[in-house]
C-alpha cells in the first residue's frame, strides 16, 4: 500500500505539532509507503503524475493512480495554484481526501451557510450599505475575508467603519463575511475534529491576548461537546461524508458554528495530549480501511 501526501514544504512545518507530519510518521510506522509532494510537483503528460519524494528523500516520477490514497494537506489560502492542483488530483483515479471536487466547491466560510441555524447572525456581501445595515441590527461584528485562515484577516467592525468595509471588500468588489461578535470568544474558540461523520475530539483555544484564536497563539484546554454542538455535529457529519470530506475541523464560539475547515484541519497533537489518545493512529487506521 502506498500513499501520497500533498503538503507545503516539509522543512517549514513544526515537527512537534504539525498534523500532517504526525500522520506521515504514523503511517510509515504502520508499514505504509508514504511519499510526499508539493502542489508544484503535480503535473499531467498523458496521465496525472507527480514528482514524489520518498522516505529516503529520493525523488521519482510516479502516476497518481498508482497510490491507494492521496491526502491533500496543502494549507490555505485557497488560491489559483491550489485550485489547479485539485483539477490534477481529480484526474488521478484514486481516493483523494479531502475530495478534490469538494475542495473546489466549498469555501471554508461559505460551506457553513446551509447550517445557518447553528451559526451566529451572519452576512455575506460586498455592499457597504448592506453591511452597515446588518451591523445596525446586530451591533458589534467581525468581518472576515472569505479566504482567511488561522484567524487571519478577521477584524472587529462597527457601523461607521467605512474604511475597514472597503478594505475587506476591495471597495465593494468582493464579498466578505460579517458575523455578530461573540464576547465569549475571550473564553475560547472550540475546535471540533471530525473523522468521516464521527466526532473524535475537541479543544478550547483560549486566546493568550485579544480575540484571535488558533493553536499557534492560544492556550489549548480540554473540553467536550454541549448538547447544541452535538446536534450540529450529528447533522453536519453525515452531509460532509457524502461530499467526500473525511477529515474536518468545525469551529464553535459560544456554541455557535463559525466555520468549517476542510483544506488542512489541524489539532490532533494538542487534542490527543489533552485526551490521552493517539489520534494519528486512529486517523491512519480509518484511512487504511477506506482505501483498501
């Protein structure tokens, strides 16, 4: 059995906390041949192929279809290079997780909108007039770029903040997401990991300062799901599995869903340590079973 992991350059990843490295190391420990590549190593000539790097750091051209599983673990932002890579992965003829089609179809902010009943008041618009009206009705808000990640490009915004609205919408040319600000973000942003349609663990990311929460700048605290969060997970999980989304991270603030991470969800090291579990082993076992 051979797997390919498509990711950012390995020398730029944090060995002790990176989810992709943990999965690669565990898979190799279990006897799986794991090659790695960046999106720049993908190409097509007669067939979809890759210039793959093996565990001895040797590079060799291989067919994408020769792999049992391709894990797409390139970190955001989702840009045109990422987009074109998903097209090449779609030609592989093998299982890609998460599905290349879903990575193209679903933005990590917009993917949550069908489940708006679990979300805080939310608006997506490029219109300054519409955004200002939303803020008038809902009070202090945050505005987010649709391609932001790890809490980047997220700012508090009030009704009269025309400059920030123009900055985030490119002078009303590009939509942004606006959500009612949740004061409980200072208590933490809850990352909920899903494997297939099943909840496998969570951590409360309490910002060390300010209101931007991610594993890099926050304290990871043990937590569980509330009844409201469990209801969201029970509904969203099966839907995501239907889309070929096998590994994802749902984010909740004050029990309200804010976004769904599908490109490169992280946190298995931190959550595993809090819960006393080897999540890498559980995830590798899952992917071994579904890629038989």
